[in-house]
C-alpha cells in the first residue's frame, strides 16, 4: 500500500503479511470498522494483530473475528475485550457480493491491512481470496526467488 507523502494522519497499524503467501487474493475491499474509544487509543499506541483473524458475513452483517487489539492501560474501568467480534462497515451491495463469494463460490475473507486513513479514521482492507495448496505456495516462492535473482543480475551487469 503506497503511503501518501504529506499525510500525517495516514498510518499502518497492522499488516497480515502471511495472507499473500497462504491465499491467492482475487480482489480487495476497504471497509470501516466500529471501535470503542479505548480501542482507538490502543491502536494509536500500536500493537494490534490481524494475522490470525478473518472476516465473516453473519446475519446480514460483516464482522472481523479474532482480531487482537491490546488493552489500553489508562482505560482500566472502561476497557475493551481484546478479541471481540468487531462489526465492519460496507455498503449493502458489497455485503451481498461478499456473502455470495463466500457462501456460493468458496472464497475466504482475509484481512490484509489495518490502518488509519488520511482523515484519521480506522480502516481495514479485506482480501477476497482462495486458499493456496502446498504446490501453489512453492511455485509462488520459486517465482519470487527468480525475480529477486533476476534483479540482482540486472543490477550487477547493468
């Protein structure tokens, strides 16, 4: 994700780097996320993890399941649950498409990046993906290694 140069508000909080290794990502979608105050404070202080999480369409709503946001120390009494289900905000049209992709076509909704956008709002980028088999992962790794070697050769001889 390209970072705008002059934006002080834009900040990547958590990235699921393993998602592109484990899944073939067909499409991605930016969605809002409903957070409590202590969760926003905790995200601004960093430390969130979306590596083991996934998104799911349940009862006509989209949720982030198993996303970890650490407790905010200053909010002892009014803190938040670290791994609660968090509602994601998408349009009805997008929600219908996501439901169709997951239930009918067998896709998985994988969180890719959790970030604050240029307006300072927390956003989550979700990938619509199919799981890779072991041989697909090996092929991707071999292709990446070849690209790296090719760049190295071009740099040395160019």
